[in-house]
C-alpha cells in the first residue's frame, strides 16, 4: 500500500527580506551558513553537513542525499560550499525570491564582510 504524502513548502524568504531589509536578510543567511560550516575550514563540508543535519531536521538523510545537497550548491567543484555559494543556493531555492521583489538585487554586499 503506497502512501501519497505530499510535502508542503512555505517560502519565508520574501517575508524575511521585507521585514529585515536586504542587509539584515543577508546577515541571517550568513548566520545560517556559520551554523552549518566546519569551524576550522570555514566551509560547509560533507562532514559538517552530516554533523549538523539534525539542526535542519534532516538527521534521517542518507549520505548520498547529503552529497547531492552539497553538489547542488558547490559551484566551484571543490566538494564544499563556501559562504557565497551558500547565499546563491538559498536564493536559487526560494521561488519567492526568484519571482518576487527584487530590492535585494540593488543592494551591494560582500558576504565576507558579514562573517
């Protein structure tokens, strides 16, 4: 007997952007990155993602699924996600940010300054 379980996704990024402003929103993304990164390497690695997956409610994910998550965001092919790649990934995964307000596009920021 197959269960038809749909996961409903609610995109909070547009309302966060509206409430926090562009700079505040980017700072929150940077905080999320720091939560998941390997403190010594300054990157989200397979090991740091696996170790911190419980914080995302993803503790039951298989290793191959975690690797796929890393590959999705790893733009330079080094096997890890840096802070800029993380921010880009978060924007790409947010339907509301891709089609919604574009005030963040006018904001010039350096995620490295927000570390």
